[in-house]
C-alpha cells in the first residue's frame, strides 16, 4: 500500500462519487496502518466529509475502530464535534 500511495501519479486525496477518499475507506474499515500512511503523506484533509457530512472519524467511531479514532484525533484539523446531516457527532 505504501509503495502505491507514494507514487506521484496517485492522488491519495481524490474522492469517489460519494465524496469518500482513501483515508475515509481506511478509517471505515479499521486499517490504522493505512490511515497513518495516508496522513503522513500530508495530501489529505483528515476531516473531509462525504456527501452525508460523515467524516473518517465518525465512521471509525461508528465501527468501533478505537485505534483509528485515536490516530485521527491526534490531528489538529479533525473536529470531533462536526455533525453529519443527521446532527450526529
């Protein structure tokens, strides 16, 4: 994964049709190592929300991925009180 993400032609912050980035998917699935690699590249907004205003942190928390949530909370840009479209934080 690290080799792929370090290639210049790979945009680690590019969202899909639902506005979900690779960081979002890694957080959602609990891949803390991938989350750390993507964040270390410095090319992504760790608080970028999808179209439902759900962030990588909100998905990590909802899936009970405590390690990923802790990693994301270490970033100043991550707002733990950012509500989604349903008002959930």
